[in-house]
C-alpha cells in the first residue's frame, strides 16, 4: 500500500472569501479540495458573551509540507488582514486512487 | 508567521445537545466554534448489524491544551451520562486573523 | 477520564460509493460513523487548470489502529481502482459515552 505523509489544511472563513481562497489554492499547486458550509459562531468585539453567528465556508485541502508552508504564509499575509478567517494544519497519512 | 500549537476538539452527538454543548464551550472560555449537520450511523444496542441513522450535530472548537482538558472532563462527567455523544481531540498548528 | 488513542479515518469520494463504503465499514468492524455532503473540486484529467466540481460524500470513522490498517488496505485494493476517492488517517484521543 502506498501511503504518504501529507498536510491537511483546513480554512474556515467568511463565505465571500470563497473565490479568492480557491484561486490561491490553484496558485500554490493544490490538485483538489473540498468545500462545505458550516455555521461559525465567534466572539464579536471585546466581549465573549456576545456571539455572532455567520454562514462560513470550510475548505479542506491536502498538500505536501512545502506547499502547506507557502499556503499558510500567503493566507497570513494576503487574506487575514482582509477577511475573518482561521486556518490550521495537521499531519495525515494519505492513500488515494489514480483518478481522484 | 505566528503559528500556535493548539487542540482541535470535535464533538459529535444528538442535535438536542446543541444548546447545552455550546453553553459549555462559552463557560470553559472558547472564543468561537463551528457547527455543522452530519448524519450519524451507529450500532444500536448489542448487535452491530442493526444500525440506526440519526441527525447529529458536529461541533469543532480550537482551544489551548489546558482548556481542552477541562472541556473533555466536563463532557465526560456532565454530558456523556445523558447524551449519545463522542468527542475527540487532535493537535493542530493554527494561524488566524485578528478579527476571527 | 478514560481516553483512548484511536485512528480517525476520513474517506471522501463519489456519492455513488456510499453504499459499498458503509458496507465495508461494517465488515471491518466499525461501530459507527458519520456522513456528510461536501463539494469536491479536483483536477480533471491532465490539466490542473480545468477543475471539475462534484457532489461528494465524506465519511468519518474512528477505529483502533489494526482496523485502520485493514480498512485502508481494502479501500486501496477494492475501491480505488473503481471510484474517484481519497482516504486519510490521523491520530485522535477519544472519549465517548456508553450509548454512542
């Protein structure tokens, strides 16, 4: 069985970031990703007691470690100043079919 | 790039646990979380052959390790005796924007 | 608190693989799993520029390491030649209620 240690990057943010985020994924060389709708609930302003509910998108992409670094850096520099967004990475062991 | 090692806690359970779970998240100090609908299929009673399908909620929250411990303990003691539920944690490296 | 180190296996693929995948999960001894709909976007054919969007399913299941190995092997041998599909595993620390 050919398994590969890769990075799973999860990006959660405002739905309006969808188009620029997916363009970024193609630019850094991602071969595919999944998108789903989630309900984001976050602290609004200073007081945690006030929580705002938002329609968010969740993007998940599997990439090699070097692409992960590049992706995280570009998110931090180009996206985070402009969008409400969080991104996190974790290690995964991946198997895939030829045609995925 | 400022990245932080945090815990991603995923809680999957009966939809009716939504309100008490999200209240618990605020109590332990979580600043935000996401909610989504999933279809849960689980062994019903003794026989694995009989599987029940349920509308479940999936809650994902990112917290520091100490908050994760507290959250897992309170789930185990206060929620698991009363709700069909599973929770798991994994390590993630996180970057986020100021306004998320 | 009784926590267990387990494997979280995530399988993403064509919606038509739903029935055979869930049957496989029962065969390898999984006690439960969750299903959700995701939008998969992947490279189509040779050129990454052409991306196809598909209605995919995402199946998540928590199993002991030995079951994970068996599951990944059977996916690779029996499913990947026939379906567009990806599977990945990660380590999780799990707590669960008696009745989940």
